[in-house]
């Protein structure tokens, strides 16, 4: 319990540092985290709904339900590669569990994501006239845990390996770009041809975003939620040994 309390206090301090640095000198603060996905969603809505005339009901809600969780994931991934390197002064001067830096980045982006859920609820009510269903009470917290675990495992693995091999940062950017277009964010999974359905199964982010969209748009528990949970467990179980092999050398290599 003492160690748990220490980690909680440490995580609180690190998250507070992340938020202060990110929004230092701004007036709107954390509300700026909504601007980018909303503006991007507006551009996509004009392009796909008005120009290409894709027949998807409530397409603006459809896009936001995929973009908001994607933004939370991609922001953490973009920060992952240089996480230990950018905090080298802390790692060299202080003795603390360095994995808490990964947890702080993920927690910060999850806080931003929490601010988007009321926005989705409001848009959903405007477009459908329905209040969020009771399934959100269980589904949203459950998906938040799966989302955080998946992201934490990937951030921990990427930041650990990149401390030794600096080629990982540009590779992560390229992979994120590819993942964005092969993950059902701009289109429903039903539009994927049967011969390419296997791409949804080997993409660890696709089941998570499909489950988020099913919950946020229709209030249903997608069968993909179970697969997303399995990926979360597998990624964390892979990341922890990778971190253990490298963490004792971090002060030397960063």
C-alpha cells in the first residue's frame, strides 16, 4: 500500500507537469485538445459526405467517435519514442520508477480524451435526439481501461527500445500514418472486403476503435471488445520484459 501511494503521488506530479508544460501561456488550456480533431472531422465530413457523398448516417458523429480515441492513442505514440531521452535529466539525477513517465504520458492523453466524451454525447443528442444509453456506464470505463493498457504497453516498449536504437522514432511516424488509413476510422468495418478482413484481426488498434465506435454511436458492446482486451494483455505482457531488460541502463544511454 505504501508503494501504491508513492506511485499515485508520483503519477499525479508527472501528469501535472505534462499538462502545465503543454498549455503554458494559453488561455483556453486543455480545450485546445478538442480543436484539432473537430477541425479535421469537419474537413473529412465535407470531403466524404458532401463531395464523395458517402451514405453513412450521422457521418459527423461517426467520424468523431473514431477520431477522438485515435487522437488519444496517436498523441501518446508520438511522444513515446523520445520519452526517456527528453527526460534524461530526471532519470540521471533522481531515483524513481522510470515506467511512471510512460504512465504519465498515457494518463495525460486519457484525461484529454475524457473531455471529448461529453462532446460526443452532445453531438449524439443533437443528431439523434437520444440521451447516452445506460450501457455507457459500464462500456466507457471498460474501454478506457483497455485503451490505457494497450497504449501504456506500446509506449513502454517503444520508449525502452528507442533509448538504445534511435531509428524507432521515424519508424513510429510512418507506422502511425499507415495505421490511420488501414484502421476503420473514416469508414465502417463492414466496408472492408472479405478478402481483407484479416487486416482487422492483426491490427491491434482496429478492434479497440471499432469497439469505441459501437459504444459511442449505438451504445452496443462490440464483439471486437474481447479481442481488444486480449491485445491489451498481450501487449503489456510483451512490454514489461522489454522494459526490464533495458531500464537498468537508461541512465547510461540517455
